[in-house]
C-alpha cells in the first residue's frame, strides 16, 4: 500500500496534466461542430500548454535515500508555471463563456430555413428547388437575410415540434416545410410557414400556411404552375415578415423596401395574408417618412382590396388630417367607425380633426366615446383636456390632464399642457412645477422652456424668465413665441431696445403675429415714438380685427398724440369688443376724461 501511494505521488503531476488535457478535449468535442478548426486547434494547444504548466509547477525530484524529502524539480520555473496555469484556465473559461453567450444571442441575420417538401418524385417536380430559387432571388438585395436549406424533409408525422427544433438549432426565424401527394388527377398540398421569432406587430397568418390541405390539379404540378405559385407565396410572406421586423425597430426606409419587394412577388391574392395588409403597413411607413401622398395611395390600394378594412380608413384619415384635409379625414373616420363601432382610435382621431376645425363640442363628444371604449386611453384624456382648455374650461382641462398623467406618468406633453392651464388660472407655482417636470422628461422641448419662461415672467422673476427663453430659442431658432415672450421680459426690465429687437425677430418669423405687433407698439410708445407705436397697433388690428387690447393701446397713444376723436372711437370699440372688466373700466374712465358721457 505504501509503495502504491509513493507511485501515485510520483506520478501526480502527469495524472493532473492528463486530466486537464482530457477536460479540454471534452470541451472541444462538445463544441467542435460549431467552433471550427481554428478554435479547436487553439483549445488543444491551450490544453497541452496547461499540462506543461502543471508538470513544471508540481514535478518533484526522487528522494536521494529511502524516506528522504522530495523537492521541486523546477523551482525557478514553478512560480511562472503556476501563473501560466491560472491565466490559461481563466482565458479558457472566459473564452468558452463568451462563446456560449454569443450562441445565446439572437442572430444578426434573419435566417429562413427551408425543408425539403415531402412528396413523390422530388427530382421530377422540383418543388423544394423552385421555392429555394425564388426565395434567394427575392432576398438577394438584402444582406440581413439568409436562405438556408435543411436538406431533409419534415414530414407531417414529425410535425411542428420537429420543425421548430430544427429551426432553433439553426437560429432560424422562419421554417418553411410541407408535403404534396398524388391522388389521381388531384394533388393535395400542405404548407407550413412556421414563425419562430414573430415580429411584434406581425399580422395573424391564415390557415393556408398552417398545414391546411389544399387541393391542386395534376396539370398544375406537371406544368410547374403549383411550384411557381407556391414559391411566389413563400417569397411574399418571407419579405413581409422581414419587413415587419424593420417596422418594429422603426426603420421606415427598410420597411418600405421590403414591403415593396413583397408586393412585387405576385399579382395573385395571397389568402394567408392579403396584400391589403402589406399596403396598410407600407402606407404607415410612408407616413413616418413624411411622404403623405404615397401613404394615401397605399391606403387607397388597401381599401380597394378590402373595402371593409376599417384600419385602412382610420390610417388614411390620419394622413389626410396631417395634410390639413380635415373634411376627407372626418369622412374616413366616419367610415371606419361605421365598420368598427368599437374602434377607440378612430373616435379619438376624429375628435382631433373636429378640434382642428374649431368644433370643440363634436371633438369632446368623440373623446368621451373613445374613453368609454378604452378607459385607460391616456391620449384621449390628453386631447379632451386640450379641447376643454381651448373652450376656457380650465377645471375640466386640468382634471383630464391629471388622468392622463395618472395613466402615463412619463407623458411630458401632458405636464407641459397642464402647466399652461395652471398659468392661465394664475397658479404660477404649479405651472412652473409642471413645466419643470416636462423639461426633466424631455430636455429638448423648446415649447416647455418658452412656457416656463412666460410663467417666471408672470411671477416677476425676469432673470429666470430670460434664461428659459434663451434656452427655448437656442433649441428652436424659429420659435416666434419665445422671441415675443423674451421681448416682454426685456420690456419689463426696462431694456426697450432689446425688447424691440426680439419683437422684430418674432414678426420676421411669423408675419401674422398680431400680439408681437401690439407688444412692439407698447415698447415704441414707452420710448416716446408714438407714430411707430400707432403703426404697429394698426397692423395688429389689421391682422386681428377683434383685438380689443390693441384698440385700447392705440387709443392711449392717440390721447398722448392729441388726437382726441380717434382716441374716443378706439375706446368705444374696446367697449363693443371686450368683456374683460379691467379693460372695460380703463376705456370707460378714459372716455369720461375725454368728456364722453
């Protein structure tokens, strides 16, 4: 027994080295099929080096006499060998871990795996070859799609489980498989278009590509009509699927390209996924690209193919609305609602169109219906809040903005709108708090900076106001309202030249900006330039004939210029136009001072 222990102790380094090499070779054997010759060679070399390090680190000398001590045979190399051993193990384990991690990642390409179609005389009828050739030709322009033949059939007995397992081995997104038979003059055909990685918005495919048996004629098989039709259908569905992956990541150019190629594959209707769906999604991609004419043309095609396609009417209505054709938009929403009365989106969109036309009552009624159909519809609450705000009903507006924020706490636009509503109520502290939150959520929102600047100005904090308005202008150089608001802040600070320069810029950007003309008139009046002030008030009134404040300011300028009759006429106009108590009181007091009873 002692002798055996001594032998084992003597051979321990070689045993450890052999075990290490065996472990490395086992890893190689497990991964060999997929890592390639180069990495196999690297792992083998690593194993051999590792065994050498073990030998150098642990090899001992033989005792010089019986029972004597054994020493390290290579003491100078031992420390280096131990460090090498640790390094090689770390690198090997890290490399294997990285490889396994990479294997678990989704493929960079969309892999379409095509099994051999199971059927008689495959070399004669060439069903598989025809499908592969058409798919390769259809996807040739795209380097993110790979067509891969499985080179064996998946039978009906194997079923979907085997197809999906084969697909997972190849990291495929799509597996195409099926069978055909001969039954006298008829040819039964079963096709499976198996989606392993279905894109987020992928429409439901019909039973025609889920194994439902179709019946073709023998003549269609022998004339290759069946093969041509089947290959075109598979190419169409494959390109649509890849197009939907581009749609999901908002690659609108890629979406248009894939759907265009899909629609070019066949002029025959594909019952598994009607081409109307492809036109709908391509139209939506055109919308996001800003190409509304092509979008409307695609929606026209979708509706021509599917006259009861409610979603296409809703989408076309949205395209018309963006183009400003509100009557056509509302007509399309009407049709969508007639076809699908529970479509909350159509009601919401129609409400927006009515609001854009200034018909707030119809707009609010539509938003009510959208919310009744979908109580968690944050966008509808937001839009209804805007409509109430426009009507001057600030309490209802704020309540709707509250609800929208409760449903979507990260909804920056709603915080900004609620801030404006609070400002209009005179609650400037809450207004600023909401606009702070809007800017935190969306730091590049020039409108929020502009509105917060206006709120600070209302509180008399002109330095903060000007800083915010500077930021708004830096973010959006053509924001006329920010120049106007900064002009007001400069005027309140007494810096009339800067105020006038900002009003000039606001008017240059927005020539019909009546408020900026009125404000510039005030600045000129404060500088004593009454002629220029009156000219600006004239322009403000020409742009907005019911602008009571401009009439009042012009009347005051006429008083200072000694033009009593013109002043009296303008103060009377203020009383005709305005219900504001402060403005009316000012006009009445001035008329009394001018001797009018």
